[in-house]
C-alpha cells in the first residue's frame, strides 16, 4: 500500500492534510509566508496495522540451547 499528497501553501501556520492508504494524516508544521514550505516539517500519522508472527520450521532458538 502507498499514499501520496500534494499541498498548496495556504499561508503560515499548521496545516492538516488527510491521508489515504496506510496514512491517516499529514500535519505540516512551521510553514512560512510565501508559496514554499520553507523550513517546515511534516508529521505523518499512520493508520493502525495488524501484525501476526508465525513460526515456520522451528526457526526460533530456545533460550539456553
């Protein structure tokens, strides 16, 4: 799965952009005046995922062996 976003600068401040796929949201911090992102940073929040571990062919070493 993947996700992409495009952002049109709407001025300074913090902007929240909804994600899709595995991303819940993008939070753009520190935007400055003008039509660029300047020295901004982006905080990405991912949707929860389920991970299932399954042992195959006794691949896990026992402690002390």
